[in-house]
C-alpha cells in the first residue's frame, strides 16, 4: 500500500507541468487531491482524467486561499506549493527578462505567484495540517545560485528558500515538515523559448513529480534539495553554518 493511500494532498499550479505530474501520480497512488490553478479548462480536464478535485485559486490572493481552505472537509496530510512564473512571458526575448526591462505589472504578478503564493498558502493551510504532515515547495536552482537571465525571478526564489529554511525548526515543533526542491531546467511552459535549442537539455515534469512525492516522506525539515540531472537524485544544499554531511534523496 502506498504511503499516499487515503491521504489528502493539496497542489498549486496543478493544471500543468510539475503540479500536473504530482497530481496524476498522487491520484494513481490513492491520494485525495485538491488541485488548485487558475486554468479552468485544463484543471477540469485534469480532474476528469485523474479523479482529483479541481478548484480555481489565484495563489496571490488571500481570499482565494481562504476559499480553498474552506472547501476542505478534513485535515491536510501533504501540501505542494508549486505555482511559479518568470518575469516575462515565455515568448519574450531574453532582454525582457533583465532588471532594466522590468514592467511593474509583471513584477507584481511574479512576486504574487512565487512569494505570496507560498506565504498565503502556508497561512491558510497550516492550521488544517495533520500531525506528521509535510510541505514541499517547488523552488529552483535559481533560488540557491545566481540566474543572470532573470535576476528578479532568482530573487523571488531566494526568498522562498530563505522562508523554508527559517520555518523548518518552528514547524518541527508541530510535527510538520517543510522542504524545498530546487530543480534546474524543467520542460514546462515557463521556460523562455529563447533558451530552447538542440543543445538545451531539460528534465521532465514526471521525474520531478516522483521526487516531490518522495520528498514528502523524508524525516528532515527546513532543507533545500537541488535537482540538477534527470538521472541523479536530489541532494541537499546546506545553508551556511549547517555542518551536517552530504544527503541525497
């Protein structure tokens, strides 16, 4: 029997990419999944195909999060805060991703999804999380290393890794674990088209989905797990001062 059988999982950005892969795999493993996204048509199709429950949710909105929390009849065992975007649309030239090309509306939206979406999600759902629950946040290698192509995206992801690392000890007191998975390039819709070439190698959402579900079962908390290659398991990038040894998933 899977560790997910009979468990409740909430996923953001569930209608595509990594979130879709997690939803599909979790439903196949027997979990009850609340799939949150703003893509109504894709969300409804996902729900029909998997048995998940789709609900419209703008993760940058506290009211939207409260509606999602209110829709849950019981506690939450697993939470995957996955929704994320870059500063410019995928079809934009790479120059549009640079700091001096910033459009305020795009910046506000990106920070709303990437940072507020994590903060408001935790605020709404932590009170509903069961004893022994786990949170996995989709971050990025850009949250632990520089990413000159999109500095503001990198800033938003550094904020998230800081939050995960800092909340680990506090949530441990409630027997809740929180970790961040920080992958390199994944073949999802947010990848700038200008970065796609014959030489570019991207990991698949399906593999990341498996890694996310595995990460929900680890005993550690407050860690950032880097994923750099499809055939290599995630490994911990330690914060300064953390003297623990190497750890792979």
